[in-house]
């Protein structure tokens, strides 16, 4: 849905190229899970929404936010999957980070993983939970790579630390036939405000443009 709302040139740039550094490519946007009243149909594996739904889309790229905002304003209806939805309201919010310590809550699960090798040489994907040290380190590395890709210069040297506040919830998602594991909850982040702002705007962890890692300031 998102690419279809952007203007053609920007949609092509993000989909085909994006912001690159070394072997990594970033789209610099994320979005939340759908929020609204729903009924869970376990027999058919469906979530049936009843009434209005809300979707949060976030980006660090001003051209993206301008384009998608204008795209929604021009349309009375948008297509989401097999559903035609009426656009009833559009709101713009700016989440400003002005300190080296922030608290956030997730609007979609944070995914942190690494590709490892079994003893027989086969690769497998290991998903880290928020209590493991690599969870914080991988998020910090990810934000620094995003900084390099977006600003085309070296990021601040400080590491970003992230710790869960209270209980976190594991979500197991079947995304286009692949199992993805992520965690939802409240988190405390410490680090350079420039990197924290990038995380708030583009998402934390991996697979942000697939709808993971979207957060909001507490």
C-alpha cells in the first residue's frame, strides 16, 4: 500500500535502491500494526476489524513524509490487501528527541536477529530477545549504519543502549511464508540524540519497512 501512495519517482527510488552503505540498504521508514477493534477468527486465521482502524507511518526522510501525506490527501480511498478503505482522517506528528535518554513503547514488534551456522554448516536465523546483550548491540550497529547511509558520513561514536522496561511480549509472525520473531513492550534507550531520533523515526531493529520496530515516545 505505501509504495502505491508515494509519487512514482520516490517509490521507484525506495523500492529499487534506497539508502545504501556497504552491503546494506535502508528504506528509512516503518509503520505500525493496524489498531482498532477486531475479532480473531482462529479457524480461518483471520483478523476481522470492526469499525475504524488506525495506521502510523514514520520516516526520517522529509520527502517521504511529504509525499505520503499528499498521497493520502489526494485519495478518498486506499487499497490494503484485498480491502478498499476510506480515508477519514490524517494527522501529522513530530516526535522530537532532545535528550540522551528516552522511553518508548512499540507500535509493532522489534525484530533483532543474526544468521548463524549449525555444526553441519547449514545456516539458520537466530532471533535475540531483549535480555540478551546482542539485542542492544545489534540495534546500535543498525542505527549507525542507517546514519552512514542517510547522511553519508560517520555516525557518533557512542553506542546506543536499549533495555526493556518491565515485561515484553514475544510475537511470532508468518510474513510471506517466513517465520519472524519480535518483541513488544516499553523500552529505555540511552545514546546520542541524533541516533535516538533516527531510531524513533525509522524504527528499531530489522525489517522496518516490512512493518517492524515502529515505536513512539512515552
